[in-house]
C-alpha cells in the first residue's frame, strides 16, 4: 500500500531518513536501506541537508526505487529555479517516485560551500503549488504534460517555534493544507510536554503530523543541540542518562525508541527517524521500539 493510502487509512507511518553519500559510490546506502526493507513505510532522502554537498535526493531515490524500496524525494527552494525543479520532479515520477517533500532549505552560508549563490526562485508555498499544478497535468507555463505525475506531497514545520514565530508557522500550515499537503514533518523533538503544547494548535484531522525522532550520538551532541539549535529543547535528565550510561550508544538508541513509542501513544500519524549518518542503527531502534 503506497504511503498516501496508509496515511488516509490512519495507519501509523514510520519513515526513515537516509543521507545519500558524499561521492559516487552508493553501495553502503543501498545495503543499509535493505536492512530495514519492509519495516519502514518509506525512506526520505534529504537534498543536501544543512547545505552540505552530497549526492542528490533524486539520485538516492532512483537507487531505492530500483531496489523496490519506496522513497520520498526532497525538493528544495534553495538550489534550483522553477525550470530545474520541474525537470527533477518529472524525472522522479518517471523513475517511480510517488512521494515528495518540499522544503525551503538551510541557508548556504551555514554549509560547506558558503560562497554558493542561493536561488529561491520559488518560495515554499509556491513550490507546493507547483507540485499540485504538475499533479494536474500541466507545467507552470500552462503546457500539457505527456504523462501526469501523482505525488503524495509533504513538507516541514517548526514544532519548536514560540510567540510570533509560532503564529507564522500556523499561518504557513494553513496555506499548506489549502494547497493539498498530505503530511508535515516536524524538526526533532525530545521534550514531549513542549510538543504537546504545539500539537494542541494543529487540526490533525486535516493534515498528518509526523514528529522527527533524532538519534543522539553522545551527551556532547545533546548539549550542543540544546544550546545552539533554535526550537529544539533536550531535557537535562535525558542528557544525564547518556552521560551515566555504561554503553552510551545503546542508551541513545533506547532514548530514540522510547520517544518513538511515546509519539505513537499520543496517536500521532507517524514518525520520521533521523540517524544523521548512523543508518546502520535503524534496525536497533526499531527492535527496541518493537516495530
């Protein structure tokens, strides 16, 4: 059953984030994807996450679809103009990709090529509207397509925004719903009480919300995220758990699995598990969470 049908049916969705390689060899990428075959509903391939050069999302999705693994293409406003975006999206449809996640993209000044010129020919809402236009069988110039794609469309939302920034996020969410977005993926969540306050403002009958469960790698990583990443709060007792654990990696896996189970208990539509290069740990998280 395709991802969109599972969302409509109310099944708990489990997505995995799989970073493509920084290079032309996809062997490990494909091997690790096969380790979770049948255990995840689809694999999201980021488009140069954090503005760091890697192989494209389209390339990663092509490899997964060739293996018979359902993928989610990430398309990014930051790097391509409307011509290039439409070309990649149509190519993805031809390769069998059925799911697309539209994102704005982290600013290039934070990445490994800070001299890069940002494009942003389309903003996020315009990109989502473009996906709907293509789904209806035309391009942005109004020309009929030879073959109409049919994508499930997702996007991203900041669940950690506060004050006026949260109001802006809610306005964006309403626009996404109006544009026919099927699901949104949040930034990583660790503080479930804070997340509950966010989700109270969302009408989950209109759109599926999938929180991101991020696999921490160390107490140092947790400290850094808590202090430096806007919108993400990590409880201090969680950090202390990692510090005191004899096997810190296993404790991080256990924390991710516990968060996943708590999200499921909250009756959320699903979850995205992000391992930031530790895709080999995904089976351990799924085992610990009994999924």
